[in-house]
């Protein structure tokens, strides 16, 4: 099965961690949030999202808790751990450097 | 505040321990996502009926997503391993016949391999228990003109070697001596060792208590003694009081100064008392001997000196020394033999490696059989594998599953095999050949257990590999074409199985030919005439107490003992000889009177003293002349009975009776002996060795200090008379030590014990190999018919007769077995030459053995194919075709 998001695995991790800085969220919420904020540019498929969440949880960057949604449905909410916050800072910094470099090259006259 | 590590551990453990709950949550979580996606689709205007399908499509494969999530778990590899383990066990439980057959055959093979390894390890691989044992060597005197190899040496020579050699750091001498240990109630005959004071330091062995004797003490001929750990326990109960205590050896007190470590031996000399080599009474005469004497010599090489360098130097020294020796003695050389090689001779080494190889072949055959069975099953499991692949299992994952399943099988077999090995090791220690050095060290230790584990795992890999490879080669697409009932089902797996059967037969042939050759050798050895009839004869050894120091006293003692024994009911005849079984004979100069006057020559020769009825008691036939009688007393002229080998050598074609000979050169002081009789050759050095020239003189004329007694009884259980015979001797002399009471047949048996051991083991292995190969071909043919039922039905429908089908199946089986036979015969021919030194009276290419084995194997293969072929004949074409 082709998973375009695989190429951006590190990127997806940053996106998830960043999304969770605001509040604990379930997988569907993360999908929606990334989609909205990116102006529908980034589509996160479940086949990429859930393995990434599982990995981040086993890495200790995020932690999960079951809670009830506004509609009264139980869902698994993920929240950032303290270590996760630091990790986000590191990865965000790396991403800025990388994207800045790529932009510089692409925009070169 | 929980740390990152804490989160990680919690996550890892939770998904491992509460696996069901975690799985449930994963399912819930994904389902929630799907529901939301569905609602989202509806909100975006999809028709309510299309929404679920659309959501499903967008979501992707539900099970694949789950599998991808599981792959992210920290303990995932362990989880998978356990699951494979469970599925492996379930699989075995589900097909009990396969499980029992496989586990039993593998357990037998692994058990046998473990036992064999424990023997090879103890006897050949483990270093000797001395400091830097790889530097130790035995030094032997040799004389090619006398066919003397590994001869013992004289003290004078050893001193010359020691002072002239640069290669050796030191050399020590030792010899075995028989000692009478007088205790409170009874005298006992024990093995003693006479050693130079530097022996223990040279070996790097320290007494566990007390000390070694010094060079000065040895020079002063002080009666000091070190005792074995065994004697220390038996006599002193391991008490510290032993040091300084006195024991009486040969009637004289000796002071104990040290206790040796448990099991201490040197070059298979396992003595209870170790004395300075200077103590012996004939020390002065022995020190003057040049050339050959009775000392064993062990040397330690200097660091970084090889055995070859040492040998070269010793040969040079020996040739220099020859100029200082008497003229008849100038062909002496020295051979340097690594101690480890001396301990276990090249024949035993070869035999052990051969048995080790044979038992490994049995394991290979068993593994091939189980692999073949597993292959047959793997064809049936093709669909299962395809489904697994469809659910997201990668190729590596599936191979890992198959390997784990087979490793489960072999580890269970390995456990049972190890239990069998425990029993096997007990058997080997109890019934193995006693003359194989270090066999008493065989035990089930960590090394042996490690070996059992390694071969179990390797077998598991071998067994699992074939199904894994064919599974990989097959497309893992879920079409299930090959899994279906088609004629080409498992074509590649059938090719592998055919190859396995051919290999099994080839290996079985090699083993069978080897066993056949050994059995033929065994028959040859058994049919050898030992020169005496050992049945119903009881042997015992008798020492004369030290009070009997004069020859006349001893002659009288032996005479009265024979009288008393002869009076015991059930005794037919009784005789005495100095020593019946002899090791390497010493060479000596002999002067014989022939047609052309007296001739002196040096030869390996044996001299003994016998009582009048000795040959009668042993059943050795008299060829010419007469036996001894009362007239051959101490004051009568010296007479001798000689053996046939002596007669043939010194008086070829003449009657030796009445001729004279003397020991030593013509001008020696010794008496001339007149030959009065010739007896048949007795094989006293082992059945497989040609007898050397031997002379027997009258016991009355030269009674030795200790003798062998042989009593021919009228009962088959001669040992039952031991008590009565012992009492008869006691009536003559209360303190005479009696020991080594055993039926003569049993004593003779130790000579052939090693041959019997290797022959029966190899025969056992090869029979097991043959049976396994037969089971293998039976299974293959059976399976091949099962998968070809349609084809057979079709053939019959278009006119094939039952006989044609029968011939077709038999031909298939015979093609395989004959291919294996051809390969195996080549292998056997090649290996046979390497092992030819183990054979006796038969060549390594013995046509009879090769033909018998070929016929046997073909018959077994035909029988194994016969039953499935009979069943194939009964196939109903209609039924077979309907199944299509």
C-alpha cells in the first residue's frame, strides 16, 4: 500500500506534536486540525496517523487517556508529555533550518 | 512528574501485558475515527447510503492500519515471537502423529549426539589436567631393526638426553610397580608408582596436603610416599592425621608426606602410592643399564619449541649416543610423542571421530525426514500463508514464523534428547571400554548441554528452512493456485523432498558399509584362536608375602596352594604362570644352538614361569615333546617349553625338542635351557597381535613373587567358586594377598571391548539410519500418490493396468533409492580408506560388504514403496476423477 505520508514521517511527527500543544486531542481531531490549519493542503490518512501516534506514545513523547467527547462518545485523547514538549522544540528548530535551506535553494534566481 | 522513561515503560508493558485491552482500545479508536469520517462525509453532502462505503475507502485497510500500529510497539518482536511459539505448540498438538514421530526421531538423534559429544569432549577435546599440557611429551626409545616402537628407556639414556637437550625444560621418569600394602587385618595388593622427584613439579601438580619429596631425600633413598586421594579417603577417611603417618609397603614402613589431587594420573598410570624412583632394590644394576629399560619418560618442552624441533634435536642426540652403546645396540632412536596423543592412541581417536561423524549423520537423516514432513504440510498450509500475507505480514515475518515453529519442535526434542543423554552417559560410563583413557571423566556438564542446545537450534533451522524457502518462492498472492488441488501442487517442494530422500539414503549407505566392515572385522577377531580355551576358567592373582624371600619357600608355597585348590570339589585342573596378559614385550639378546652352531640375535621375546598343569588348565595344546613335571625341580637341569613362534623362528623346519638356547649373548653367565616341549601360540598381547617368541620355564626352578592362578572348573559359573578357592589359598597361607578374581573370558573381553564398543555403536546407528531413510521414502511415496490420485485415475481411465501403476510407483521409489545408493557407495569407498586402520582381516573395499549392503538397502527401499504402491493400484478411476 502506497503511503505518501511515509516520506514525511518526521514531518508528521512535528505536526502531531505541534497540534497537541494546544489541548489534548483524539486522532480524528488531529486529522481535522491539521487539515484546517494547513488550508486543506495536508491530508493525513489514518494509515499514517495511527502508527505515528502509536510510535510517539511508545517513544514517551505523548501519552493517551480515554475521555468523553462533547457528543458523549468515548474517544482516546492524546496529550504532550514534558519530554514531548522538548522534543517538539528540537524538531521544530530542525524543520525551520531544513525548510529555510530548501526555500533558499528553490527561490534562487 | 513522570519522566519520559516512565512513559515508555508504561506504554511498552501495557501493550504487552494487557494486550487484549490494548487491542480492544485500538479497535475502538479506529472505529471512532471511521464513524467520524462517515458523519463528516454526510455533512459534506454524500448520500447517507454511500457514506459508509466512501468512509471505508478513504480510511484504507482497517486490518493493515492495525498491523502497522502494532509494529510500532516497543515489545513487538517479543510479542511476535511468543505468538509464533504458541502457534507452533498448537500446530504440534493439532497433528499428534507428525509431532510424536518428529519429536521422537529428533530426540533420539539429539540424545545420541549429546552422548557422543560428551565422550569426544572428555577423551579428545578437553585439555589434560596439568599446567600447560600442550608442552608435555612422552619420550620413547625405538629401534627400527627390532620393530621396537614406544619402548621404555634406561636411566642412563634419560640423563644423557636431559643434559644435552635444549628443547626440553626438564624430563622426569616413572614406572608402575606392584606393592603389597599390609593393613591391620589383611594384606592388599595395590598399584604403586616409582617416580623421579621432579615429576610433580614438571607436570605442575601440587599435593592437596603435605608436600612432594626433594631430590636430596630421593638420593638418600628415604622411604617417603605420596598417596592417592582415593587411598587417603579409604584408609584415613580424609583426615589430616594421614600426613606423617606410616604405612607398610612390601613389609617395610614408609612415611606419608603428601596427598595427591583427586583423580591424579600420569599417562594412564593410576597408582595409590607414589615413591621415589631410587627405592627399588636393584637400583645399582638398573642405573648401569644403557639402551632400553623400564622407565617411562615424560618431558616438558621449553616455550615456543615445537614437537618437530624437539624430535629433530632428540634424533641427533640419539645418534651421538649410539656410539657409546654396545655394538648390538647402535640402532636406537628417540621418538617424541605429544602426551595427549599418547593418552588416546590414533586408533581410538579415529574410532571416536568416526562414531561422532556417524551419529551426526543420523541427526542429519532425522532432520531431513522431519523437514520432508514439514514440507508436505507446508504445501497444505499455502492458503494460510497467503492469508497472512494479505493481512500485512511481510515475507521475513512469515519465514520467522515457520522457523520458530520448527525450533519449537526441535527444542522440545532437544529437552527429551538431553534426558535420554543423561541415561546414555550413565550407560557409557558403566559399559564403555575400560581401556579407553579418560572415559571416566565423561559427564553432562555445561559444555555438553551447550552442544545439545546448539545442535537443537541448528536442527530447527534446517528443518524450518526448506518449508520457508518454498513458501517464499511461491507467490504469496491470495489466489491460492498452488494451494489448490492441482497436479503441479508443490512441485518445488517435491523436488526438495526427493533430494532429501536421496541424501538420506546416501548417508545411510555410508553408515551401513562402515558398520558392515566393522562387523566383518569383528567376526575375524572372534574367529582367531587365542591359543587357549577361556571358558569355565577362573583367574586370580596371588602375591607371596614378604616372609617368603627365598625361591624355595615360594616354590613350596605355590606347590601347596595348587594342591589345596586341586582338592576343592568342582576343580578340574589348576595352573600358575608369572603373568598371562602382557603388554609390550622387552627385547633381549638370545643365543640359540642350531645346525651351524650358536647364533646370537636381539629380538622381542617373552619369558615366563609356569607350573606343571598350567597348559592343561588353560587348554593350550602341546605340539611336540612334553609338559613339565615333578622331575623339573630346582636342582634338575634347566629345561624350557617354547611356543610355536619361537620354534618357527629359531629352528625353522626342524624339531626343536632337545636343542639348547640361553638368554643373553653367547658368553653370558646365564644357564643353557634345553627345549623339552613346544606348545601352540597363545595370543597374550591381545587377539589382534601376532604372538612374539615365548619361552616358559618350570615354576619350581624360578618362582616369581607374584603369580596368576588359573582354575578350570566344571561349572559354567566359575565365579561362584571364588569363595571356596579363596578359602583354599587361605588354608595354606593366611596373609597371602589374593586379588583380581575374575572369569578368564571376562579378562579376555577387555581386549576386544573397544572393538565391540565401536562395532555395536556403529551398527546401531546405521540400523537407525536405515529405518529413518525407509520411513522417509515411505512418506514421500505415500504423499506423492496422495497428490497424484487424479493423475492415476486418469491413467487408469485411458487404459493403464493396475500393474502399470504399481510399476510406476515402485520405479519412482527405486530411482531415488538407487541414486542415493550410488552416491553413498562412492562416499563409503572414499571414507573407508581413511578408516581402514580400524579394520581387521578385511579391506576397506570388501566387495562382499558393499554388495550385501546394496542388496539390503534396495530390499528395504522396495518394501517401503510396496505398500503405498499397492494402495495406488486400488485407486478407482471414477472416484479419483470426481475429486477433480
